[in-house]
C-alpha cells in the first residue's frame, strides 16, 4: 500500500500514524536506516499536523471575531 503524503491525511490520520511511529521507535527493534526513515516521516507528519492546527486556530479566531461583531448589534426582535 502506498503511503499518503502527510498533507493528504486528515489531522486524526496523521496523529494516529505518528503515534504508531513513536511506538515502533520506542521498541528499539528497527535498524538505523528504518529508524531514520520513520523519524523523517514523523517530522513530516508533525509539521503537517501543526499547520492544520494553525489553520484551525485561525478559522476559530475569525469566527469568534465575526461572532463578537454580530453580537454587538442591537437585537431586532419580532415587532407585534
């Protein structure tokens, strides 16, 4: 099975793969070459996940700013 590029994974998929990499490296059964490949993949996954978190934080900030602007408007309830 081909490995997806980190940017093509969801945040949750990237984190799950990263956890698996950490577990395999902690076991100490990988060769040096395998460890380096896993480390490189882990760095790519961590960077991609960090970027996705920053994007999510920016979206939340924008939504919160928009919400605070709309809540500053006076309420126009139903007039009977």
